[in-house]
């Protein structure tokens, strides 16, 4: 299944291409971005970007994931990434996202995450979507709460990042939560 292109009021979420690397690399390569994510290393090199995009294309096609480049609709500027790692055997997916530092505090992470969660429940018919963040990352906590996820607990010492064991604050939602939330939203 090819990766979708999703549109929101301000964003276009589309499949990555190798042509994205020059604009994408300075954003994903920022230490501030790597510090808030588990899977983004620092420093981030061009060879890593090429490997990631090649892997993403393969995994998107196989249905193992949905990973999309987040762009500003009006300008086409790349501002981040969003996606879900799908676990088909359990009909669930883990949500992940990042936004480049120059684009922080504009609500782009919430907008992008909401679109992917909607796609997960409405198109992929997932039963559960979950995500976690490192303690102290209030921005990520806010994103997860705004998309409708509920706090499920703390996984102590769950991740190892830069030689340190970190807790994972776990959030999640079920398809029934999504349906209930969707039925209470005003229609455009």
C-alpha cells in the first residue's frame, strides 16, 4: 500500500523523497530535536537520511508503517515528520512525530498527529494507537492530550538515550475513544 498524502488546514503530509534531504537535514539534525525523540540520533548525517528515506519507502509500501514528511501547504516548506509504526498482529500502531525548531510553537505537531491518528482509525481501521514521551517534554504531552489520548502510566527506565535510562510517559487511545471523540466534534 503506498503511503498516503494527507492534508489539514495548514499542512500537507506526504511521502518522503530523496529530494527532501537538503531541506530536511538541518531540521532533523538539530540537537534539540534529537533530545526529545528516541530514534533520531545526533549528529544526524546525510547518509542516515538516505538510509531512513529508503527504508521508509519500503516499509510504507509493505504496510509496516506510515511515515510522512510534514510540509506547510502554502509554501511547501518542510517542517518535520510524522508517522506510525504498525503492528498488524495486534491491530495497533505507535505514533511518532517531530517538528524542526524554527517551526516550534505553531501547533504543527498537533495538526500533523491528528491527521495521522484519523488515518489510522478511519482508513487503517486500527484498534489502538499509542505514543510515549520523555518526562519534561511538556510540548509532547500537550500534543498527545490534544489528539485525544489518555495517560496510561509511566514505564520507569524504559528507554536508553545518550547513555542514560529514561522513563517513558505512555499515552494511548482505542478506536472506541476515537469514535466517541469524533461524534462530539462539530462538523465543518
